[in-house]
C-alpha cells in the first residue's frame, strides 16, 4: 500500500466510526469559522465531538469510548467529574457562582498556593493562563520601567500578543534574538518588543540578557517546553537564567501553567530555583477556567488598589467562587503521594513508549517528565524547538486518528498526560495500543517525504 493509500484508509476508517461527529461538524461550519472555537482541539478531517467524561474515560457522540491521555491539555489532573471536585462545585453553585465581591475562598486558594510554592509571596487570580502571563509581563514592565521581554523559541505561553512570537516559527526563522510573530493580526512592533533565544542554550541567553539589560523587563521561561513537545529544561539552564537575570536586574518569570503538576511546589521546586514571578493555570481550577500569577511581594504590590498609579487587573470572573471552590478541592486532592503516583505511572509510560519505538526500529525520542510525555519522530536528542521541529511531525496526524480508533485519546501533536484516576492497566493499554498503531502507520513514520501529505 502506498503512503497515500494508507493515509486515505486511516481517514475513511475514522469517518466510518464517527458519522455523528461528521454531521455535527458540518452543522458547526455554518455558525463557527471552520466549525471551530479552539485552535488546539481542531484536527483534520474534523474532531470527534465528546458527550461525556468520567474519570479517565471519554465518550464521543457516536458512542466510541477513549482513555483520556489529553486531560484537556493537562488541566484535568484528577480526570473528569471527580466526586470530590463535583461535590465542591455543586455546593458552591447553590451558593452562587460569582458574587461581584470577594469571597473567603479566594483567600483560601491564595494561601494554598503560597504555602506550596516558596517563591509565591502573593498571588492574584485570572481566568486563563493567557491572562496570567499577560499580567505577569505587565507587572514586570511596571516594576522595572522597561519595555522588552525575552522568551524562548518554541515557548508557548498562551495567546497574549507578546507571547505569540516564535512559538512555532517553522523553517528559516530570523536570526536570534529576532523572533517571528505567529500570524497575522498581532500588534505591530512585536518583533522589537520580544526577543527570542533558544531553549537550553545558556551561553546565548546570558549574552542576550547582558546586551539588552537596559531595555529588558523580564525573561519568561517554561521549566519544560510544553507545546513544542514536553522538552525539559536542563537544570543548569534554569539555574543559569536565574543567576544572569538576578545579576542584570531583569525579572525571571517562570511559566508553570503546565508544569505545576510535576511537584508539590511546582517544577521550580524540582529545579531549586526561585523566580521573581510565576504564572499558573490549568490544574489549579479543578477543571474550570482559571489563571493565577504571583511572586515577590514588592513586585505584586504594583496591583495594590490602595496605591496611586497601581496596575489595574479587572476581570468579571477573576476569582469567581465556582472556580475557586473547584480549584481548592483539586489542590487538596493533589497530595505529595498523588503526585508521586502519577509521576511513576508517567515514568512507566515513557519507558514503554520508548521501548516500543526501539522494538519497531522507528527513530524516535520520548521526552517529558513526571506525568507528561511526548513522542518525537527523530534520530537525535531533543533539547530545544529546532531539534524537535526537525523531526517527522506529520506522522502524528495519522497516528492520532489510529490511536483514537484504538480508544486512546491523546493530543494530536503527540503528547500523553497521566491523571490520578489512571493506574497500571491504563498505562499498559496506552503502550500496547501505541505499539499496534505505530505498526499500522509504520510506512508513514519512516517516510521522509511525509511532509507532502500535510
Ligand atoms: C505554559 C503555558 N502557559 C500558558 C498557557 C495558556 O493558558 P490558557 O490556555 O489557559 O490561556 C498554556 C496553555 O496551554 C501553557 O501551556
């Protein structure tokens, strides 16, 4: 079978399994552009529409069931409809969801976070990781009086304009420290505002920070590049960034929206660093929309509404009672033991996926840490955006559909996320199905011309 025939066969099998999703997608095309309202959940030929989530299981509107290794892009650390979180939501919903006034829960969740994360003296809440990042950057600019930020190539920090530079710049990006805005419609002048440096390249980062210290408000970094494929920072990289930013009086913003789940005090605890500001989101909302940002009290003081010239951070649903209640319940459930358990399952998963690649003789690297994993189809080690982007990325388009067929729901870009309702059987199932799916798409996985199918 040619690669074209194989990909066509995969797509028709998907269509046969999901006729209701196809019909609903066609209807969605009338009222939603491209039938879509969230870029990251769209995939070709159309996404399966879900009807139900329970624990680590999902069911689509055609009745197909899946083990959920996406967890709403890592945010559902306790799976769907966890009884404890559900009870907290139900109790709070009956008391009101958003009161247009502060509630005690905001103090409780702020205390829970500041107790867990050493560098967080104070926090504020928002409705998404995007807003957390926006406000952290704003705080850094307000505090330092400087305009520019430095971010990593391949770093994803949500959809605030200043974060939308060189997330996935593709082949032939401009020379560092210039970046490439992600698409049309972004604020003009972004290239001057946002400087770019490669992840895990400390020498280059040091050089850019030193050269631009007079205009640089902050360096923003994820402890693990998430969207670029779960690529962990090398300890000396994060440690070195901490040193150079401190030396130059530039703030360090650690974006833990995705990595907070890796340890009780977030990934920064694992790396032993104390950033000036931290952004949070995803799991701290117990499955509801959330963001938070915080750090040094002297920096966060710029939001103090009693001060003249304070930085405003309004938001109709900031710190709404429902999210706070769900988030508090989720954090209470995310004990040291729970984190250790999912991290171990993640270790087993990564080892099993890597063994599968070796057994089939398919060049590939499984990256990640703790409960997070990503499969890259490439020969060499993956330590930054470019080494990941040099891999064979298109195979995931087909592998993803085959995995869906086999009841494994993963990120279409190739990430697997472990949640607390999972145990060994789910991990074994994912490894086994990955092996069978990979055997099925093997000609696509090893075909260098695959990009032609994109
Ligand atoms: C590291 C990181 N920062 C920020 C964001 C943006 O969060 P949100 O999607 O809640 O706006 C994400 C989302 O995936 C993320 O992974």
